[in-house]
C-alpha cells in the first residue's frame, strides 16, 4: 500500500495527468544523506492517482548572503507552490523566512523553473523582497501569483516560460486592517 506523503502544500494535476505534490522539510538530503538545518523544497509525483508517490526533485536551500544579507539566518525554502507554464515547463515560487533563527519578519521569495518535468531546477532567483505563502493559479494562458506580508500582492505573467512577470499590484496594504473584518449583525 502506498502512503500519501505529509504535505504542507497543494496537489496539482499536471498537463501529463500525473499528480504533483510540493512540500518542504528539513533534515536529510536525499541525494547524499547529509544533514541540512534549512528547509528544502521537494516535488513528489504520482503516476497512479495518488496511490504511490516518488521523489521527483529536491530543491536545497543554499544560503547566499550576496543575494540576501541575512541568508544564513533564514529558515530555508518553505511554502513552495508550482504552476505549469505554456511552454511545458514548471514554475515554482518559494518563500524564505524563519524568525526562530533570527531572520527578519519577512524575507525574499524566489522563483525557479524546470524544463524536464520537475526533475531538475534552475538556480532560484529573487522574485520579490518578501513573499509569505506564495500561491499560483493558471487562468487561460496567464499565471497569477498572490503572496503577502507586509500587505497582499498579486502579479501575473503571460510569458509562455513563466519567467517574465508584470509588476506587483498591492491589493491590501500592510496598515491596520481590522476595520475590514466582517461585522456580523
């Protein structure tokens, strides 16, 4: 009996009708058995509608303080999400952050891309200076992302590779938003 992996993300159906699950955790590097104190992102794939899963990719967090000055204090790559671009590639957005290690309340988000069904990924590059809980969905040929803190932002791309994104649009400011709550009567 196959077991569903512990998922902290979503399961998506790919254009190939396979199930793709993206998650993260820290611990052992599956490639060499080495320990990583950082969160790393993992892509799991099922060819039998979720009955069995296999590890398709491991996207390790490698701190780079030339890109982000507090990289060694970040928690690693967490809260990943994927979407399928029109050219057949897979795009992944990833958050970095962990105030438990002394990082700021929010830190950069990154984007990476796979052109071989999620087996190999490009070096993650900065997507924005923050990006809590990044999520994407595809609307026709447009990929839309939403992420937050501080504030909530939306971005979109019509680029068939998913790499060239429009400027973000702020849909909720980081101010005190308590007045926007529902007021039940």
